[in-house]
C-alpha cells in the first residue's frame, strides 16, 4: 500500500504534469489516506501473532474444500487451460471433455441426465434463473408464483422483483416445526400458477421439507416445481425423477467444492422452458451465456462424486456427532430449545435457543469457535431472524439462538470442546441475568407488564 514517501513521490510526479490542480491532488491524497484507514481497520480484525484460529462450526455458511477436489482442479488451472467452447484445437477439446465429465458427475448425484445440468456461478444465480426465468417465459398465460416464508433471501428477493413486474406471489407460512402444510399448499395453487419454489433443507434451522409430496402435488396440477437444494445435495439421497422436481439449485462450496460455481438442473421431459438472465454466446443450451470456468466445473464434479461415494458414511458420522453435541448440552443446561422439527431435519444443522441469554453475548463469549447467530447480529436494528419469526419463536428466544454446523471434517474433540464451552458460558451469562434470577424465584415473566420510562 502507499507509504508517506510514496505520497510525496506521487505529489512530485503529479505536480510536474503541467500545473496539476491542487484540489485534484487533495482528492488523491484523501483517497490514499482512506486506503490507509481501511487497512488499519482490516488489520485490527486479523488474528494476533500467537493467537490460534477458532474451531470451525459454521458448515451451513460454507465448507472447507476437500483436498481431493483441489487435486482434481489443479491441472485445469495450470496445464489444461483451453476454453471449453473452442472447437478447433486440442486445448478446447481437453477442457470440453473435462467439463462434460463434471456435468455427468453432478447429474449422477441427483439421478438426472447430464444434458439437464446447467453450470452457474452458484445457488444464488441458479435460484434467480429458475424463478425469474420460468415466471417470465410463461407470463402471457400464468402470473402466479408460490414460495414459502422461510426460503433463502435470494429466492424471496427474486419473488419481490417479480411482484414489481406485476406477478402475484403467495408466501406460504410454515408450521411451528418449520414445515409447510401440504393441504394449504394445494389450496393455494391456482389455474394461473406457473411455479412453486420450496427449499429442500433450510440453511438456518435444518428442517427438511416433504419435497416428494410437494412434487406429486405440483405434477398433478401441471405446475412447475423448483427446489433450492444447496444444503441438501450430497448430504441426503436425491432423485429428481422420483421427487418429480423440475428445477433444482446446487452450490459447489456447500459440498466441500470450490466457491464461485454451482449448477441448475432443468428437466427436459416434460420440458421446462425459461428465459435466460444474461445474453451472450449462448453457452449451456442458451440458458447461461458465458465461458464455463473449467477448473471450477471440474471441482464441482469431483465434489459431487466424492459426496456420492461417501454419503452414507458422512451421514452416519455427522448424525453421531450431532446427537453427542445436543445430548451433552441439553443434559447440562435447562431451558434449551431446538428450533425446527426433531425428525424431519438434516442432523448437521443444529439451531438452539438458550432462554435468558442474548445470542450475541454468547457468540462473543464463544469467540474461539466460528459460529453463526440465528438473530441478525450484524443488523443495526438487531431484528431476530425472519426464519425463527416464521416458525413463531418468541422474540426473546429468537434473539438467543445459535446455529451449530457439523460437517465431514468436524472431530469428536471439537464437538466436545464446543459443548463444554457453551455450557460454561450459558451458565455464566445466566448468573448475570436478572430475568434468570426471577425465573428461579418462580416468577412467570409473561405475566409481568413491562413499562418504559
């Protein structure tokens, strides 16, 4: 970055260029100072020299890349660097062959035909393409879309955009266990409904929606069905034909693959038509123009193949660690609530609310474990998570929730350490809480009428 000497040199150079206005230099100097300030802020957030990195327990946010995935990718970063769409020489053929192999690996994981897989930059792009693309293509006859209130933000925001374009969107409420009511869904489908979009596994509370039944309902009513399966692919068995899913979003970095790549499954029979989001060379069957990044596609394919081979083992291992964690915490601390259905869930996503403890306080106390809070701890308004509000969680409980993510590389020692630290800090924070003291004295907090001064 720029030192003070550099600033002086710049000043001299700029001054020598035919009467450089002093105001412009002041702007350049202030820009350099801003860079300095920004660097200082970033520096203050870096780990100290001897400070250990925290344990990683946030597998719903992202996953570490499997070393076997990196091994598969490296040759395509260095040696086989051809454009996969170049048809006139060996460099292009090599890359195209690798890209098509990756397409088949992704397709095999979900029981699809390789021709139904479209490479994208990730699940956000896949969700945007599926929802906006289908709605816009069929808008002449159908102007209604259905989704749920607990979808990922990119699904909800895509639906908001459609509303601004004149579409009618129904946001299905969920029950207190986080699952949608199938009867209610069926009642909401209209003759002009073009698409239903419901996620497979929720990224915040881990509940698994009844996708197979939703697929049957949609197929029987001649409505296209899209599911955001970013948190489910490679973790639970999926068969798009049996599930009657028409479109499915996939993310690379949620399954121990690279960031910046994903896929969209688009059914061929019965055919799903959609309007592409971006224009260009017409790659990916005209649905997603732009050069496919071969190393990233290869990484996604390798991650899918590894996930398919190790899914049963991973599921057993993660389930055992998740049970160990929840049993240990719940046996040691009273008034701990698991958010979401106990049975219909992916075990690696555990969302717990610790009554009478502020989620942000607990996150700060657990600074040696990388975790995420269920409440919007980065928001200025400190509003609780919209997912927890949708399941009807009390605001105080929604504010006291923490999401624990367990994955392929989590160890038993890490789970035990996190559980013990969690127990220790919840007890300490409760001892400081006047609310906890009142509860211990048998006072019903809900019966108290709080007044503001």
